[in-house]
């Protein structure tokens, strides 16, 4: 039997059932009628490891303890206040550029990049977890914020591991390639990020992957990290952009020879 399934709120609406049908068709997962059961008891009874729960305002994925759902997080605020922050300065992108985001997650950085490359540019975003890819693609594409929906049209989401994708990629395929590996230290101010850690790929980056990415990028590779975490030291970037204080986010820039 599947160890992943779909359910709804205790009183399912027609709209929720339409969402269930879409999930069932997409992932070929079974539907379990919620009735009066709690999420914990439903998962225990059916020996589930993961459960999609369709509610009135959101769809979330849970392991019985943590809930993962799409949320704009700080991207909306950054879009309004800072269109030329350290991420965009590190990538050095301009309208018309193409960027490969190797670690989509909940899509906050992909939205900022999509804004920077403009209508003539494009962002391809990879996510190795199919459930995260689905939640994010639906979240940004069906957001109640028009600005996010418009930016979502510039982002192509692909469910694939970045190593597999990079190996198959032609040389100089993108202007820039970006990595945001999962931090070892959490940021409590970021809604949903702690939940994302439960489901996301937490494999560390290696210099070998950076060199592979450089072969596929026309101009540069950028890696997000926390300053003083030690994550960038072994990768040896050409330079770092960002506030160099413990715990602050910085961006390692690797230039194409």
C-alpha cells in the first residue's frame, strides 16, 4: 500500500474535492476520507509517512508533526522594497538574461530573479522533491498576489536533481547558475523554512558540482550561505557579496574563466 495519501478538512467542499482530484491525477495517490479522524490517527491507521491535506485556503504536506505549505515568505517584501539586493548584485543579471536556480524550495529567490531578468528573461528552477515542486508551482501560479502570478509565468519548474540536470546540460546554457543549499542553522523569521528542512534535499555542495556548473554557465555561479558557517570556505569563491557578520546571509560568486 502507498505510504503517501491525500485527505481534506473534516467537512470537504466541492472546491477541495476538485483539488484532491487534481492531486490524485498528478501523483496517482489514494484519497482517504477524513470524516472525524485526526491527522495523526488517520496516518497511523493507514501507516502513512506523508499526507497531503487539502483545506479551504491551502494545501499542505505533513509527516504527522511538521506542516509544509507554500508561502511568499519575505519575497513579497523584497519585491516591493529592494529590487537590487545582494542576491541580484551577486548574480549581476539584467533584463533578458537566463538563470538556472538549482534549488527552488518555496521559490522566494526564483521570484526575485524572475523580477530582475524581466519579461524578456527566463528562470529555470530545479526541485528534487516532487511534492515541494508541486506545492511551489501551484503556490506561485495561483497566488492571490498578482505580482507573484505574473513573475511565475517567467519561471519553468522542473522536478530533477541538479547533478543529473547539469550533467545533461549543454555548455554555456545559462547566463548564471544559482544554488541555495539548506542552511544548517535555521532562521526563525522565515515562515515555512523550518518545515522545508524536513522535506528538502540537505546534501552539501561540493567544489566538483561548482566546477560542473561553471562549465554550463556563460558568466558565473552564485552560492548562498551564512557567513562564518564554513560553507563557502571549501568552495573557494572568487569573492563574497553581503554583510560579513556571523549568521548573516552572504553570496559566494564564482566567475567563469
